[in-house]
């Protein structure tokens, strides 16, 4: 967020999009954006009992002509495909599978 603009990146299945919006803006994030906070069982049960409110355009005092694809404030400037994933390594365990796995993990500096 800088100079009245929020910028972000959205990773899709086949492309990564660079996005920006002028403030004020409504932004949602995924679990990949930071540390996940998990609700307690008590919190889950309490959430099930809470009512869900639905609003339509008239509740928000918004004219139909101000929304929809024709009035969207977003424009796709560019899009690029993600590179194809490379094939993984298959290890057939004929008594040496554990050793091969350990060597692979050590080679990748996981252990």
C-alpha cells in the first residue's frame, strides 16, 4: 500500500496476475498470505448458530447501472501461463527405498 494504491499478486492454476486498485479497496487473502489462525471447537459451534445476513443492491442503496462487467474498475493488462510442472522421481522400494529417500532429501538440503 503506497500513494493511495494497493498492489498484490494472485496465483491461479495457470497464471499469476499482478493486480492494483486505488484506495479505498476491498481485498481478500488466502491461507498463503500469512500465519493461519484456526478456530477452537467452541468458536466453530458458535459460528454455526450465528445468522448470515444477505444484502441486495437496494439494501446498499446502489443503482444497478453502477455494477456488473460493463462498470468494473478492473482491466486485465497482461496474463502469462505458468510453466508446466516437471515429472517427479519415482522410487521403487526393493529394500533400499529408505536410503534413496534419505539421499534425495539430503541432496535437496531438507535434512
